C-alpha cells in the first residue's frame, strides 16, 4: 500500500526514546493531558499560551517527545524540558534557550539522537512548541484502580468462547503483525501466508505477547490500551480490552507451570506502575506504583519511573520488570496477584530491553544510557554481572547462538556499528564480550538481532541509520564464523526501512517488515538460501513493524 514519504531522519531517535516507533498519529488514542476540567490562558515570563494551544502542544509533545523526555518533561533518555533548571541538573532550563534556540533544536535535531522535526512539524507547530516548552507542563491527571476498572470491557465472557479451535489451522504458526500508524494488528496464517483478520487495537501498538497456551494474543500500545485476541474462532476476535494507563510499552503473561493463562502484567509509562490483571478477562487485580530511589549516586527519588521491557520466567512464578529511569530490575512474584511480592535489584540506568540466555536461567537487559548489559540470575534473584558493550546497546530480546566460542547472547547497538557477543555458558570468559563484529557501512542504527536454534544465520537490521541504503537493507552473518554472508536489499517494488525479524515455528523462514516508504511490505526470506520466498503487499498492509510468531513468542525462542 502506498504512503507519502516522510523525512527519513524521523526514526533517528524514536527507539532511542525507548519506544519502538513513536512519531505518527492515529485517530484512536488517549492523551493524558486531554482530560482537563478547567481551562485558562497561561503566561510565564511574558510567554503567553492559550488553553487551545496548550492542548495542541500537549498532544504534539505526547506523540513526539514524551518517550525520550518523559510525560512530565523531567527527562529520561533525553534531557529535561522544564522552564527552569531543576535542582541537581546540569542542563539549563528552556527559558535560557529562548524561542530561537528551541526552534533550532526542534528543526535541526541533535547529534545525540534527537530527530529533525523540520519538514515534519509545520511552522505553526514548531512556533507553538517553542512557547509550550517555556511554560510549566500541565499536570497529568490521576489514573488508578477506579479508572482502570471503569475502562474494562469484557466483550465476550469466557463461558461464551469456544472450548476448542473452530478451524484446522496451525495456531502455533500464526503471526501477529503490528501496523502501528493505523492502530491495527493483523493476524496471518504462517502456513498459507493468508491474512485472517485485521483488528483495530489502539494508538501505536508497541508489542504483542501470547498466553502460555498460545491461544490468546495480547497487544499494548502507547495509549495504554490492552487488547486481547482469541485465536480459536475461525476469524480471530477481540474478546476483551482495558486501559492500563495513559502510556505504555509492555505486557506479559504468567508462564510458570500451574499458572498458565492465569495472569497478565502491564507496565505503565504514564502513570508509572505495575498492574496485574486476570489473563482470561483482563479484569484489573492490583496496581503497584514504581516510583522510588535510583540505583546509583545519591539515591535520587524518581517519581516518573517507567516500566520498560517485561519478561516471564519459565522456571519460577515471577515476571522480570525493568524500571527504566531508576535502573532497577524488579522481580514480581505473582502467586498472590492482589498483593505481589517484589524484589528490587539495583542495576544501571536506563534499563530498556532484553531477553533470556539459552537456559532461561539468566536475563540480560540493556542499560542503554550506561552502554552496558546487565545480567540477572532470575531463580536466585540477584545481579550477576554488568558488562560494557558499546554505545547504546539495543538488543530487542537479543538472540542466542552457539559456535566454537561457546553459548553466546548477542546485542546490536544504536549508537555505533557493533555487534557484541557475550559468552553465557560457565567457564572462562563467562559474562564477557568474547567477540565484536561490524555490519556493512558506517554508523549505528541497529534495532534488532535475530536467530533461531535451527538456523545457521544471524540477522541484523540498521533501521535508524541515516543512510537510506543501509536502513533499507539487512545483514546476514554466518553463525559459525561470524563473518558477513549477505547484504540483502529490499526486493523490487518494496521500499522503506527494514525493521524487526521473526522466524516461523519451523525456523526456516525469516519475516522482515519494510515501512515508512511508498511501498511498504512484509518480505519473507528462505533462511537457508537467503532468497525471497514471498512479498505480502496487499491493500491491508499499512506500514508493518513488529511481527510475532505465536510459538516462538510463547516459548521465548530467539
């Protein structure tokens, strides 16, 4: 499907903003600043902004900026954007920059990763933002158990759902595909490559997760909306929805034996909290705020302590929740979901994304502001190692491979052209980088690495690299030698940025998204020959991003 071209530098900091993609608007979203009871004009140091302008500026900030700078503008991966420098900060207040200085940053971006908004925002929007950023941010309204429960919509009760699949398809090889700009999720039969459903889910869906049985697919987006999709009907169907907050990136399910399909955890960005819900109905059960002291320094108290990646242990009844700004790994015991026991492990800032090693015993997560990978022993609930890897590691879930160097967990980097291979098996060199490899060309911009236990290849994207030739191709490495084997360009008739890999259940196909071009598509490669098997480019394909195979997602195969 065709789209008008956007400034290709737009993506330059979107995942740096600890979101996968945060820039485009949708007709279905909830802005935390929109719930206002009274409105008055605001003036600060001679800067006047009307109520209507305040609402417009708040919406722009929420869409474009909050991921990096925080919903309350107190800073995170990006610096604070408050009128007056907060106590203890080394960054000046926005009033010191003035309208001209702020305009220069907005229009041109920065070398530190802020994208160029000139040509994306209109001149009127840019002028408005120079004023919006020089006045105090509007307060974020409260959102707790009452509000969450009021948003709960049980569309199809459990008793009214089928007790077995109403079709003969292989659910294990279903793919959920995010079309975030459209606020939709497509369900594709991975065997036939046919689209089974395109479902309206919410603003800017970030990830999909599957229930432990593989029956249900859960989506969560930047509007905090959780959508529950049942794969048993002939046409996959939404059976429940709930709004966990104003902004979010993560959900996960209970996977430990005896707790399959029982509970779901929601990680809030705004407000910052951990919520536990009934995984069969999405009924809210408990909320735990994540504000607290940081992991380092003078133990700074952080109110906006957002929940980034969440993974579910297969060895214990716990979730591992990464408290981004605090640099805390929280291990949440869900055996009592209304009163969860939480163990906090100080690590490093700012925690972002990660995954398990090949044993499922250890969890590795990127602390991208510290250029480190943190290793957590999950069953023993303790920090094992903090490993220096490179400029802004961004592994996605990472991937596990094995060669003569041992069992290796791999991360790519946003800030430089580097793949780091960390040895995970016991013995000499465990929890150290034993190999570093560069991909094609210069600069960073890699978001995801991917392999499979049955594959001989390691796939790497360069989505955020400013070079259009690099960000539209993928590199494939030989696992045994770690040498570059192929540089795959977009097939004829497909353009845009290549992003996110997913294998099919058999491990012999790799699905890649091409988005932000005039001809977006899902391209399926033969993992053995590296040849294109099929291009999915029908009218319903609207800028696809993340793809999640049911079996691989359920069993944490990466």
